[in-house]
């Protein structure tokens, strides 16, 4: 599994999806039951910004969850800049050393685990936004493979912390992206 080399492709795909969200679908539902499209985009903007500070071992800055970035001019450009900057920050070998935090927790978590969270944010929430807005996710196969391998090791814990729903059964011969979203409690055939 090569998380480092898949950070930029995952971010690039998420940016493409976010940029293609039609303005009239900002209040549309998503596969994340508590979030509409706007809330999901705001979540992505927040955590990609924190992804860069985590890679640099800096405390998070800026607004907290609940801030409406989409109400600000140039929000899509901001997301693109943040997603690219976060992915590039994780190219530094020092980013992978020791612990870091997305929230400012002084103990943090292993840096590789945090990088996996960010990679998963781009892939899983990218998928959520794509299906919520009628887009094809079009993630590179190796990016999906990396997300699958990362998620296999963390899905049980994520369910315990209520970050994922119960696994949705998906046939073994289904596309890997379908199996990935099923593993995280999403229905690969979800429709708005």
C-alpha cells in the first residue's frame, strides 16, 4: 500500500467532483444521513485544511466544524488549494514520522493513520458527493485499492466509534469501489 503516492490522486479526484457540483444541488441529500451536499463540502474543506497542518505538525487553525465555507466567495478554489497543499505536505518524509493530530490533541495519533484518514476523506466523501450529484466518481484504480487496504484495517474501529455504519453486503466480484463503500456502511447503489 502506497498512501503517500496516492494522496495527490485522491485529492485531485475529490477536487474534480466538488468543482462539478451544481449550485442547485447544494441542499440535496447525500449517502451520509446527517449531511446534505453543502454540509459534506464544508466538511471536506475543513478537514483538508487540517490535513495540511497535521502533516506539518502544526495546531489546526481557522473555523471549526459547522462553518459554512460555501457561503464565502471562491470556496471551490479554496478547497482545491487546500486539497493540493495537504496532499503536497504529505510528500515530505517528516510528515510520516511520529504522531500528529487533526484536532490539536497534544498526543495525536500515528502520522500514517492520520494520512489514511485524509486519503479516505477524499475517496469516500468524494464518492458520496459524486453519487449525490449524479457524477461518476472516476477514482484511479490504485487510489481505490489504497483506500480499500486502509479501510480493511480500520473499519471495525470506525464502526465502534460510529464513523461508519454497519457493513452493507456487496458481492466479492463487484467493483472494488462498490466493495469499499459497502465496507464503510454505504449502499453502492444509493440514489438521492
